[in-house]
C-alpha cells in the first residue's frame, strides 16, 4: 500500500504484492502521473488562495487594485466617432384577458395583436421591440435608459403609445448628428406567433409574416430605409416565463453612423 496525504485527505493506493514486468511499469507510471497531478492541483490552489490569505492577514476586505489610471487629452476626443453601437433589452409580463393587472393588447413593433388571448402588463403600451430600440439608441449615445426619460411613475405615460418614445430617440440621435446605420431586432416569444398560416391577410398558399409590418413601422419612425432594419423572432423552447407564455422579451443591437 502507498499512502498519499492531500489537503488533509488520506488516500491509500493498493498495489500488487509482487508486481512484475509490464504490470509493475504501468503501476509506477500511474503513481507518477497521479502524484504530479496532485502536486499541480495543490500548487494551483495555493496560487488562488494566497492573495486571500494575505488580504485576511492584513485586515483588508479585498485585494487592492494596482491598475494604472491613465489620463487622456480631451482635444483628441472632441469629435464624435463615425459610428456608435448600442444594445437594448426589454421584457414584459402577459396575463389573460380579464385580469385586472393586464392592460391593453400585446403590441410588438407597432403591430397590434388584438385577437391574441393575452394582455400586456406595462405602464405604457408595453411594446418590447420599440422599448429595446429606444434603449439601444440611448445606449449608443451614452444617454440614460428609457426609464429615466419616461419613468413609469409619471401618469403622462400611462397607456402611452411607444411611438412617442421612438420619436424622442430619433430626436436625440438627430441632434447629435447621427442616423441609423442598421438595427438588428431579436424577438423572443412563445406567443403570439410572428408567422401565421391562416391569417385573414395571408396570400393564397403563403403565410402572413407580422415581422414585415414591424420593419416598415420601425424604418418610418426612425427615418431610414427598411433595408437598414432586421427583425428576427424565436421561441424560448418552453423555458421560464417567456417559454410558458407569461412574458415576451426582445434584444436589439443598433449601429448609428454619422450623417454625411
């Protein structure tokens, strides 16, 4: 038997009483590899825990930061960059019709799902696409989020159409000399369905795609051609609130470009 002590644990490796030939060589090789791995893991753990021990001994709550603070010349940064990138996200709960917590119908990208069996829970009209776009534009411009511009404690925005928020985003963008480079919108919803086979507006043999109307709405509000806007949709594989049709969410990436 060979006894190895590792972090207060005793490991007994049993070896043959009379190893010989290839068996003996394989046993010795296995022991060598095992010992090396144990030593390596112990050394790695020591490297991780050493700063913690030093901090504990010195009474410090954390390891002090040693990063260098670098100055910059404001004159070199006075001009706006040619492009800015922002990300936006929004999520809203949905509730059955008749629930007092619910508001109006679900609205996505300016498209109203009037016949959908659920209602949106929101202070405004709860358009997750418009809200995410606004936040992406504000983020690209290094502005506060949509809640700072339009707080949900302000009665003026109770039930307000999100076109109002999109208009403000466009004004902020235009005032800074930018326009839409492109928008990539990703809707995440188990319901309502974005592509419907039996929609009254469907052409014969073709499904009706709600996303096309969303692209037109977004482009018209932001003063850009439709080919600068992309709207994708996916389910959440029946996982969590979105997958269980209790919520709907959206991600947006926006690129702003300097106006010529």
